[in-house]
């Protein structure tokens, strides 16, 4: 891996439960775990009809130097949250496969 390719700053976010509301539903707080540099690639996406119109999903793959990452975390990048679908070791880096709602999606 060329270190120069790791040119995008991302935030790894963990949702910590901080208590419960009056109805007993959990209250979560966003905690930034790390802000590593990442290589970002876009392998594709899909557009489909939903009940209220057309929805768009974008797949994004982030490569970062090895860190503790799991599917319960989120990645915040380019103003959007990305749900982590899969975490794979790849050579000397960690490859994180995510799905994000594209801008303008309903």
C-alpha cells in the first residue's frame, strides 16, 4: 500500500448507551473513537423503488491502517454516516465495507 493513497480523514464513531428515556427506550451518545486517514473507493451502488419514491444506496470501501473496528460502529465521512457491513484484514491494513444513503435520498 502506498501511504500517499490514505488521503481522506474519517471518523470512527461508537454509539454508547447512556441511559433510558421515560418510555424505557435506550438513549445513545455518539463517541468518536478515532480519526484515521483512509483510502476511499466506491465499488458501486444501487437505485430501487421504495414505497415513497426512489431510494439510492452507495457502497463505500474504506482502507485504514489496522485499528479495532467492528460492525457496531459507524464511519462519518463527507457529511454522512456509513453503516459498517463487513471488516476484513487486507495485507497490512483493515478494509471496511459500508453502505450510506446517497445525498438526496428520501
